C-alpha cells in the first residue's frame, strides 16, 4: 500500500524566497539518500482562499481534522462495499479517481474550481464538503443494505435448492399420494430424521404425542445426512407432535401440498437471482462512483488543512510551497527523519531545542498537551495511506 506525505514549507527555505526554488530545495532534501524508485515528489498546488480571523482559522483547523477522519472512514466503508461486491482480488481495479489510479490523481492534483469554488470562504467550503460526504455515505449505505438483504434472500433460496432434507425445498420431492386425503381430523406430518437416529424414530414416533396413527410412518427420501419420513397425526395433536419431535432432535418440515409448487419455487429462485445480479451491478457502479467522489473530497479536505495549517504556522503574506511525496511505509520514516533534519529549525523557539537544533525529548509531554495526539512537526506535515 502506498503512503503519502503531504507537506508545506515557507518559500523562505530557499535563499531566493521563490516557491519554485523552495520546491527544488525540498526535492533535494527528500532524494539526497534515497534511490530513484523509493519515493516520488510532486507539487500539490493549492489556491488562495478567503481568510477570516485567527480565531476562525483555529476553529476551522479543528473542524477540518474531524472532517478528514470522517471522509477517511467513508472511503474505507466504500472499499469494504467494493470488496464484498466483487471480491478482494478484484476490488483494487475499481478504486480509481476520475478513471485514474489514485497515485496518478494525487500526483497531478489540482483544485476543482467548478465543484469547490475557491472564491468561497473556508467556512462555506467546509460546509459544502461535509454535506457532500454525508450524502454520498448515506446513498452507498442504503444501496448496499438493499443488496445485502437480497443476497441473504438468495442464500436462503439456494439453501432450499441445494441443502439437505432438513432445509431444502420439498416441492420437487413430494407427490400428492404422500399425503392423506383432505380430512377434518387427520394430517400428514413430515419429519427429517438424522440418519443416526433412524431407529429412535421408528421406535418412538407413535408415542411422541397422543393420537398418532400406528404404523403410519413412511420413508419418502434419504440423503447423506437425513431421512424424510411422513406419518399421520390427528390435527388436534399436530402442534404437540411437532414440539415433541423437535425435542427428540427430529426436524419437522412444514409443507402444504399444491399443484405447481415446484415450478413456483423455480420461478422464485430465478427472480431472486435476477434481482441479486441487478442490485450487484447497481451497487458496484455506485461504489465506484462513490469511491471516486469521496476520494476527491478527501484530497480537497487535505488541501484545505494544508492551507489553514500553513497560514497558522507561517502567517501572511501567503508565501509557501506545498508538495506530496509518494512512498511506502518502510521509506516514510526515513523521509520524515530527513525532513526533520533539514527543517526542524522552522519550529523556532516554540519548543526547547538542543545544541543541534532538535526538539528536546523533555518537552514531548508539553507538545502532546498542546497538539493533542498529533505528533509535532516543525513544519506543516500530514501522512496518510491510499485506502
């Protein structure tokens, strides 16, 4: 799985104070001790947004962090839907953004000015993204729930066709002659008896309840696990007979004879299978689209976080360069260490430092208290996996 490092540095990291030179400097810091294929670095252009008060920016930073987590969770849920629909081995091919692999989309990221107008305030963009994520998440949940229900129904229908005699449909097996003629008093009971309990059935069925017709038990069919028997009971005691049979580890099977029952079962199976295929296709299409839209929303939330964080860290005027690094978990730690070594000085005197300019270990608790669970970096830095 690819790991992405999203960061922003002030243009002042280059002597010329030029963003292009700052990006070149950053590229050199990242690639100095890595092989060519260990990581790739690209610009991550972010437009200038309307900036309100400092207090508003601090609140928006918190709201964006929460939204970031919510979008990540929504993306992960869509991946689960894709995996459930097409299987884990095939899901990866459906995880595209605007019909591009995730890596290509992030490497060529540009702010979608038509969907998320950059002339809007950060608060308006936040609200728009929140609504979009909630709507997409709900649509996918609803469709997936419907698909799961029909999958469950299909599994039940298939068990009726392929299960053993304790669960499968009896319509193709039974004939009208297996039942006593319509009677005001008598009723045919059908019982699936485990093979190892066959002798127990023969010995005990007449005494499971009152008014069982003696020697009425007939074997209808057997499979590898069960034997289907019929016997005749007075209707008055049919419920008691079924309860006692179940207590003796026999399985009563309810079935009312009717002409065409087998054909009706086949029609039901065909209809459910067709419904399942149709919903599977609809769910897959919605999940593919949902993944693309949610991942785009996620990338734009990340961009907003970088912007707000950069303003809070580096102040005005807006002179910073943002970039995204694609690598893997193994090399991410090495890259972060290189970045820290090169840019820890950007933290200024906010935290205690040793003579080499590194943040002292004894202020770790203070940093944690000020920054929550986020590991402190002297520069704007976010790390995430491509789900």
